C-alpha cells in the first residue's frame, strides 16, 4: 500500500515547529512518504486584514499546487493532509478538488473558519479557546466541526500555536494531541 502525508504549515508556524514536526515523525514511522509544502512572499500584518488574508491564501495555494503538480495523488492508497492555520484552508481546497478526494483524510491544527468553506472528507481538528485568529472563546470552530461530523479537541487556554504559556501543560497537551493524531493516521 502506497501512503502519502502532505504537510501544509502555517504562515509563521513552519514544518519544524512542534505540531508539524512530531506529526511528521509519526507519519514517517507508519510508512508514509512525506511531502512538505513551504511558502514565501506573504504580505505583512495579515491578522485582522481580510484582503491580506485572502492574498496570503492565494499565495500559499499557488505554491502548494505548484509543488504538488508533480505528484499524482491517485497513485496513493492512503493520503493524509496535515495542516496548520492557513495551511488547513489550502489543504481543504486542494483536497476538495482532487480526483483522489475520497482517499484524503485531514488533520487540522488550529483551522481557520475559511477551511470549512470547502467540501472535504474524514478529518479531525484541534483548536484553542484562547486563539485570537478564530475569536478566542467566541470561536465557532468546534460548532462548525460538530455540524460536519468532525471530531474537534478544544485545548484549554491554548493560543494559535496550541500553547498556554506553561511549558509542562503544553508538553502534556502536545503529547495528547500527538496520540490522537497517531490514532487517526493509523486507522487509514
């Protein structure tokens, strides 16, 4: 069975940051070929600016599509897209338009509401109740996930990096997030 894990980082949250790094190691351990998207050329001061956010999405989407252009997703039996922040929206758009759509499962770390504008299949999500990118405690992410049948873990006191500021709490939460991520990846 051919397996592919494609990583869609956030703007400032690169593939070497904890969520992406450890989930990448988990996927590799389970025999997935790893493909990492990387983006550049974003405008400054994106948060709170709808126009710059849309521009950033287009930049990331174009660069991800370009990098994926040499990969036929239909060649793989098991595909996992793992996204962080804006990367979740890019992954969702690409998954929704892919001829391999029914084989693509998604791990959504701190998804943006825009992620759910696209029709994609099996997924899990993780969000924080102190995430300024999705409205902190007023976030609609868990509700949107529930309406779509997507399990969503709400991390208490966690910001957009799913961190609270307390290193030991953060390590415990990261461990639990990675355990859940591994269960999702394994069930392929």
